[in-house]
């Protein structure tokens, strides 16, 4: 991979592990971040079969599901459309990381509100906007 992760990706990655929301991460939070990045890199490399440095929506669907995110093919296509900065209908590793950070943050926000653990939540409009824009519970 060898690429330097783009600034936004790095900031967002740190943000989801900054549990006390002070703008920094401690050593434990850094270890968690490193573990997730290594997990995501391993998943990405498993599905980048041709070693092109890209994965498409179908591969993303399988990767997300392997990581425990139960999402649809159409959702994965939308993610590729949203995060593909090169217009190749696929994601480079840093785009993949950004999509994982987004998905993890939104999933965490959802889980906080899913008190019955049934996969259904009820939110008002402003709470929904907060979840979507801030990506924080």
C-alpha cells in the first residue's frame, strides 16, 4: 500500500477512538486505532485480489460483512460512489479506511440508541442529522 493516508482520513480515524473527545488519543486509544487499521488493512488486502490497490462494490460488500457490518449490495455501491475520489468505481485503501470510519461511527451511534437490541431505533430529525453529520453518539 505504501500510501500516506490523507489528512481527513487520519483525523476521522483518531476521532472515533478519542473517547473523552479532547482532540487527542492516549496510548490505549492509539493501540485500539492501530488494531482497527491493521484489521481493515488485512481485510482490504484479502479482497484486492489483483493487487491493484482497489476494491469494487462487490468486494466491499464481502469485506464489510466479514467485518460484521450487515449491509446491502446497493449500500456498498453508494459507498463506492461517495468515497471513490478517482472515478474508477472502486476504492483505494485510504478511501476504504474513510468508509470504514464512517460506518463504524454511525454503527456506534445506532447501537447507543438500539436499547432493545433489535436493529430498530427511533430518532427525531435533529438527532438523525447529528448522527449523520457528527458521526458521534
